[in-house]
């Protein structure tokens, strides 16, 4: 009786249908996900091209995104290895095949190239690691070479059980024979491997219940060798002469098919047997690799290790603590929180930048809970917002085992080298290494310095050239001849359109149009753009520029600001993408023309260059806390002249990474009347994010100062009022805390008060603050000791925050953007500061009229006010009443997206 034919075409079709369904399921998990496969070819062999086209066709049918990477015959081993490394590091690729043979004019070590493929992408199963795992029986943790895997699938189709059978493998190649032996062995067959040197080969073959042949000799195995009823799998592909074929040859296997099928119970044909299965199993391995990738990179699924603190008493200095802790390698932390290798740019071992591409990858992932840390009105005694932020995330992560990210600002070197010191937190609640954190990190602030000063240089150069040249000469400089032709740049085309000139040929402009195009006609006294330096260099606060003889007497008074005060810093913090940043940078207003028109960086022609200078600064910086929880450090706008919050981008990425049950804790600068108000009305307005909880930080001693406690002098011992129990003074000062709780409640978000404890605080004082806070409407109020105990000292705070995040909230903005400028300022002054009214001084009134005319009146307000009082007078502590808030001037940060009124003498 003739053997039953096992059709590889039919079985491979079934496998492909199954794989199609698997790919569809993956897409349901993540709409943007597709398994990725790269076939790397060196040279241009016809047979290789045929095999590759079959693979690409099968991949397309299944839904795999397959790419053919072709290197020329001149490719060197180094070039091949470099291409493999690129694919290894590309997270969208899950399978890499190196098509053999390597058809290069240079000598290439095939073994070295094969082993360069990352084992988790080695869908051919040819690396030594995958081969080793297969030989050890780790079948669930490796890739099985495609031909042996296809053979097993064909054997399964017969219904013959492998277990307990005697199997013979004829051939010992790394691609078929050796892995086939291992596969049959671990499926419980008794296996003999034979080869051309085997004595009595026919006798050995005749013992086989299952025979797999891959020896590479045409029709070597005769029918009379085969045991009656055996399963015969023929892996051979050979060409023999055949005059009846147009090509003069035909394809045969290693088994003499005609005689063998009379003996065997089941047999594979050649062609149409093992060949289609090899391609199908290659696709199966690719889909399996993609599944493994998805499973191990599920958003919000973290496997994070936490660093155990070695607490010392008394608590050492911050730098001693920081240096006593060995941080995890930052690439290790990145993997723990679900970042892929190609989404992370390492800056040494302890800090890294994160690519913005992650936003698209995780766009379908629900956000985590969003928490903002703010404080009572600051005092020289310090309230500890940064320390509380870090302590809280250490508690939520290392102790409550929740996914959590801290998102904090990068400190300026001005305050760092001044009296304030660093901003990394303190005690056992710090970002580490603190030196890296505090001292220019990855160079973002230097990029802002360079970009800002480019604008300043462009302003003065433009005014100089306009004052010393004719319209024609100026035009020729702006649109120079290049190869005998003039051509407008895209940025110049945009300027022409804004001027209402719909022309693209420089030679067609009229004289009047040339004048309008070439002359910005800036009024020197209207220039609002200052040079910057990230050092508190007080002698540069007011300077005269243009004193070189080359400037021909074009001097003017100017000033340096600190870099973090640059509008570019505010743009960085409020941007949502590279394209959005480019547009915001272009909209920055630097001066006004003599005719009253705003002059922008786009008019100056430098906005593209600014975006290039800022292309790396836009990526958030990844660091860690003392207890190994992740931190994004990104952007550092001041909270008096800007909005005082870290970047929207860092918050958005972190909210995706932590997953729906996780937390992102960010900090708003200064007290709740400044940083928190701007967080809600400016940052949340632009980000679209809605916070779940406000954490309001207070200390007993700071509240005593608000109650009328004596002035504190730096370097002098604290007055006894701050180190001895004084409930009366404390209760009086709690008025400031009540007001700041009320301020948070204006936005409809639950408030948890964190009472940051000091060793001089008494039980009665701490209890008083907590009870007053709850009576004022706080969701909860808890004591914290995270400075001395790390995350363990903030667990109660973490639990309160977790509960508050589940409470109902009704977030709302304080004012409507369509209101007139003065009305928006008045609402903030009355509702947040407690003022009776506002007074617009003449310059401020002029700016209201100017900005309304220029179309900027619908921007949010970013109040520039002293942070030391709810009022405009720094020495007025507690809750001042009965005051009129003076607005002396209003300035525009149009690119960042706000107007900033200057309050009092700030």
C-alpha cells in the first residue's frame, strides 16, 4: 500500500492562517503594533533573491512588517556587523534573518555574523545561544531553527506520537541535522544521528519509526532501506538532469521517492513538503518573538528593584548621603520602567535622555494618577517641597510597590551657587547623584543660553545693518545671489505671506515690497529680549552694549538675565512636541516696530536655528531617587516671571509609563498662590492633563513665622519661638495654610496636607496643624519624616494621596481666557491673593491696550509677584487683607503662551 503524502503546502497554509489571527490579536492589544522582520542580504545571488521574495510575500500575507536590507557585494564584515547592531537596537524589529551564503568579495566569518544577531531576534534559531538552549531542552526559551521546527509540525500532522519511537536523523548540519536530533530527543524519541561515515547506514535507517533525512545527496536513501510504515521527512533539495524539463533538470530530495513511498506510512514530497514549512515556521518564530516583546513590554508592567537605605542618625549632610548610595545603572532603570533601548540616550552611567517617540508608542495606554506638590507661602526657614516630592515617590514606589515617577525641574546654577543651594531634595529623600542633578545635568540650560543669545545677537545685528544700509543693499544681503540666482528660503516665504505679499520670485518684488520685507524697523527702546547667563553675575544686570568701534556708535542700554528666566525655558516647559516647539519659538515677540507691529524671531529668520539648538534639550532627562524610583528632570522655568513647573512632555511620558494604577508626582514652584495657580491655569490648560490630588506642604516653624514669629537671619541661631512649643503663635500662622487650602479648592481638586516634621516640633504642635488643615477642608493631613527616614517616613502621606486620588474631583480653571486682560488679573488677585482690587499703573494700562490690539489678550496670566507673601509686599506674612494689588507693567511671552504682569516692585 502506498504511503500517505504529507503536503507541506496544506500544513503551511494552516499555520499562516493561525498566525494571521495571532497578529490581529496583537493589534487589538496595541493599535500601532505590527511584528517586524528584517532579512539582511549581502550580494545579489539569484537563489537568495528567490528565497527572500518568498519570505517577504509570506510576511505580507500574515501582517508582518518585513524589510529587505540589501548590502552590496563589496560589504565588509565590519559593515555587516554594524547593520546587524542597528537592527538589534531597533525595538520595532522582532526578527532578523541573515540570508546565507554571504555573497561578498571580502572574507566574512559567517559564524561571527550569525552570532551577532540578538538571541531574542534570532528567528532562524542559528545563534550559539539558541542552539545551546535547544540542546539543553529549554524549548520554551529559545528559537528552534525553522526547518526542524517545520519537520516536527509535519510529523504532528500524521497523528503519530513521537514519544517512545525510534527516530533516525540522517545528516548532522547545524541548520537541520543537529537541531532535529535535539528536538526529537526532547520530544521523548530515542534518537540516532547518522552521516556519510556511519557503518551499515541502510541497517540503521531500517530501524527508524521516524526518519528525517537532510544529508544533501540526491535520492541516496532507497525504498528498501525504510522500515514498513515509517514516517519519512525528506529535507533534501537537489537538482538532477532531466531532458523532459525545459531547464534540463528537476528537483529531487535525498530520498528516492518512488520506491520509498511504497514502504513508508507517511512521506513528504520534494518539492512541496518541507520547503513551504520552513518559510511558515520562520513566520511563526517572528510572531512568537513579537508576542514575547509585547508581553515583556506591557505598558505599566514594571519589574523594578528598589535600593535599601542605610539610615544614619544624626542624619549626615546631603552630599554625604548622596555619595554613600550606589545608583542603579540608568539603562537598567530605563528597562525596569518599560523604556526600550532605542528610546534612551545615555549620558554616562547615571543619567539619560528619553526620546519623544515613546509618546506615539504608548498613545493608547491610559494615564496614571497625577499629583502636584505645592506649599504654604515660603519662608526663609524652608518648607521642603522638593524633599516631600521625592519622599512621597519613594514611599509610593519602594514601600507601597506602586509604579511612580517624580517629575521635577532642573535647577539653575545661579541659586545652586547662591544661598539656596541645590534642588535635589534633601536628607534621605533625594535625586542622585546630586552633583549631576545640580550642575548642568545634560546641558539643556546651556542650549537655552545659546539659543537665547543667538536671538539677542540677531536683534542687534539687524538693527545695525538696517541703520547703515540702503533698502537694496539690505535686500541683497538677505536674499543673496547663489549660482546667479536669488531664492527665498521657506522662512522668508512665511514672512512675505504675513506681509500679504503672495510672491515667491525675488526678482518680482516692487521697491515698496522690498522695503517692507527687508526692514523690520525695530524701535530700540521696545526691545524686550535680554541676553542670558546661568550664573548670578550681578554686574551684568545693567550694561551698555555696542561700544566697539566696529559698531559705529550704535550703543544702547541692555541687561543680562539668568538663563532660566529666558522665554525659551518657558517654551521648553510648555511645549508638546518638536513641531509645537518650533512654532512656539517662531512666535516669540522680541520687540515692536516703529509702526506698532510685534517683531518675532520668525521675522528675524532665526526660529529654525533655535529649534536645531533645542533639539536635544526637548528630551526629558531620566535620573533616580535614593531608593531607586525613576525621576524625570526637565525644564526649570522660574516661578516668579514664568510658570515655575517642570515640562509637560516629562509629565505626559511618565503618566503613560506608570499605567492607570500608577502615580506621577510633580512639583510647582513657590507657594500655592504662585506655582500651583500657574500649574492649573497655564500648564494644565496647555497639556490637557487633569490632576487628581494637591499635596500642600507645611512646617510648624514656617507657620509660626506666618503667625508673627521673629525674623530669621541666615547663619544665626533660630529664635526660641521656632524651637520651643508655642501653640498660640502656630495657630495664628495656620491662617496661611487655610488660605492655601482654599486656593487649591478653587480648582476642585482634593488637598492632602503634608506636615513636614522637624525634631523641635512637639506632638501638640503637629496635631494642631493636622486638625486645623482637616477643619479647613483638606481631604487629609498627615505627618511626614521622609527627610530623616526616606520613603518609610512618607508612607502615611502616600496612603492618603492614594485614597484622595480615588475621591471625586471637579477640576476647573479659575478664569475664562476670553475675558479682558484686566479681569483675568483681578480674578487671580481677589480669589488667590485676597486683594480688594487691582490698580493698573500707566505702563501696564498701555500694555493692556497694546496687547489687545496685537491680538494677545486671550492668553493666560502668569503673575510676576513676590513669593514671600500673598500680597505684593514681601514682609506681609500670614493672610494680608485690605490691599490693592499694583500692576506696574505687563510683558508678553507669546511663544510660551502667556502674559506676565509685574506686581509691585518685583
